C-alpha cells in the first residue's frame, strides 16, 4: 500500500532547486492531489487514520477487479476485461475460501475496526466535545465495517475492545442479532455527537447526516427480520430530508455550467462534487485535495475510472478526452438490462452525458476508409462482409465494430470520468468520490415506506427523483412523463424500487450490497440476459452464495477455537 505524500518542505526545496534552472524544465513540476497532514494531537491522527484506511480499502489498485466484484454477477453489470479476483462473483461455483476480494475486504474491515476500537479506548473517558467527536467518528466507521461484515458474511466475530498488542486465536462468531445491536448503539452515538453538516470542515469528515443515512440503510437490512425497524429507518431518513440543508440538483451549476452537459451530469464533474462546491445533494464525499485539514486524499491508485469508463482510445479515430471520461479500461460493462428498456424517453439520467452510448471521432485530422456490413457494423475496408464503404473523419459519429461492445466501447456510465491533460495515461483517480447523496436518501425512504405498506408515500419519494429526471422533457411538452403512481408501486413491489435505484445510482451504489441486503440477488441476476463468452456468463448461483466464505487463512490461524465456515464452502 503506497501513501502518496509530498510534504510542504519537500515541495519548497524542489521549487528552490528548479528556480535555478531554465523555465523550460516546468514539465518536471508535479501536480500533487493529496496528502495526509499530521498533527501533534495523537487522537486526531488516529481519526485521520480511519479515513486513510477507508481510502486504502476502496482505492486499492493491486487487484483492479476488486471494484468490479461489487457489480458483476448482478443484474447491472457483466465483466469485460477480467482481472481475476472478481471471477467468483459471477461464476459462483468458483467462489471459495481463498478468493481475493473476500480475503482483502475481511482483512481491511477488521483492521479498521481495530483502529476504531483504539481511538474509542483513548478518548471515551475524556468526555469533552473534541473527544466525543473523535469517538463518534470511530463508532461511525465501526458501524460501517460491521454492517458490511454481517451483510456479506452473516454471523462474525464481534470485537469492541482495544486489542492492539495481544493477538487472539480464539475468536468465535457472534450472532447477527448481537452484531446488529452493537451497530445500532454505535450509530445512535454517532448521530448524537457528530457535527451538523454546516460545521464539518471538509466533505470527507462525516456529519450527523452521514450517520443518519448509514443508519437508515442498516435499519432497512435489520427490518428484513424485525419489521419494526422500517419505521426507524423512515424516521432517521426523514430527519435528513426535512432538515432543509439539501435539495435535489435541478439546474446547471459549477465548473461547466455553460458548457456541454446537463444538471445531473454536473454533480459528477471534477470541481462540482462537494457540498461546498454547490452540490446540494452531497451528504458525504471523499475530497481529494492537497494539504487540507483532513482531506481524505488517496492511498495507492484508485481504479474507479479504469473500471467504469470504456477503453474507447482503442477505437480508430478516438483519443482520450475530458468530455469522454479520460482513459478507461472497461473492466466491466453495463448489462442489457441497463442498456435496453430500463429508462423511459426523456430521462436525463440516460442522456449521452450520463450513459455514454454515442462517440464522435475526436482525433485531430483523422480520416480513414472503413467498410460497413449489412447490420451496420464497422469492418475493414477490404473485408468481404463490407456492403459499402465510407470515409470517416474527425467529428463524424463513431461506427463501432461488433467486438467494441464487449470491450473497447461498451455503453458506460460517465460518473467516474476524469481527465488530467498532464497525465494522459491516467492510472489513478484524482477526482472526489461521491459516497452519499440526497437522491439515495429518497430511495431509501421510499423502501422504508413500501415495507410498511405506505405505497403512496413510496410513490411520492420516487416522484421527487422523477420530477427532477424528467424536468426538461416535461417542459418540452410531455407534462406527465415519468410520473409514478401508487399502482406502479403495488404492481412491481420492491423490484420497482430496485429498478429506480439502478436508474439513479448506477456507478455509485454497491449493487451487490443492495441485492444481498434486500435478499433479491438470486432473482435479480435473472434480469442480466447478456450474451457473452462462456467464461463471462453468470452461472452456479445457489442460495448459499448470499453469504461469502470466511477466509481460509483466518480460520486456520484461529487455532484455539472454531470459526465455523458458511454453508457450501467447506471443500
């Protein structure tokens, strides 16, 4: 794990050295996007360390398929460029105790918990406002980690004591109910003691509303076995919606307000993602800035763009560009379920600025003759399948080859697009991460209302998103476009809400988490009807796959007690 951190002193020294050289050496200047400044306050450093660990978890680059693991093998995505660790996430019969995604996530979540426990131990007895905030942040992250652990693994060891110097080898699995009780306590403390959104120094530091959003999600999961939690979820999510601090983005704003794009796309452009930058939906973002109070920064080289953005640079006549999202690899591709029939006409979330379906040749002075076959696909000019020839040049619409849709140019979400002209290759992300926003708050509350039989309330929440999504189309003469009725909710039930989550949150939510939390993964993967090579098809799913295997290494090291394996993974 690499921490990219160039101190102010080092930068100053470098500037003095370069000042003695020719200005033509300016190409040596490094544009620094992040660091983790330290303070003399040990507790503050421990708190900052939790954010560093969060960044290290979701910014890991060693296995670029890690991020894909939470999308492929579901209804929304199919693998395109396979790295390895994600294979067991869609070829479920190959998911085993040594899977890299399983081992890495388990390890990092428990490391974060250990550090949260240390911070709580150091601060809890102090009782002053600063200590309470530090404890609240630690309990937020502990709750976050345990929620993921029980969602993906079920019963897991519960550790709430400082245990940094005495390794244990006698862990046993606590029940899900016991872990849920601890998560609830931690979130109640976090909501009571974290600062209001207006008092948070940077978007990276969590607020009461981030804790409320997490609590709403947790209560929905617990509600699957204890339905009184649905009302608790609705209450805590209503506290966010009714606070007056947030509103859905319905007009252009920010760095590209007068350029090509739309108001939905604006929320995901570099320079527009934070609450402080005009994003009135932002509840929690991970800010990637240099030398802020605690910016989050990044560890390693975050791979979000490479996973989501197409490798269109491999297409003749195309080069990397900011408007297209920079250099991607297309580790995954949107499923046919997403591409065909999910969005209604006029939905801004399906515009070419948000779901990229069309490219225009952007390589300067490009001109090349191609053949077009009977189905409209591009082939070589001398290909026997060519029924006509065309000469394409810069600015013309790109005509894809059949294989493009599987790798180089699959239809893609632009939410993780980002381009630095000084780094055309673009290995790492240097754009803020959107983590929680108001659009999802409405969807979570709609789910809470639906679960309580309040179909009208669920429809009202979804119509908040639909009113925004179809605003321009309605203004253009389609006044009822996209409107949702109570009958729509009753007819499709939870599937309607899950469909709407896909429309609104593709590229943002962990689709696997959502489908496991709602216990719909087995049914929803049937919607993924993609045609792909045999090695990329979803296969082998059983109900055992709702839970992951415990990592074999941890089972073996736990020599003084038995860590029982989840069913179906014993061999």
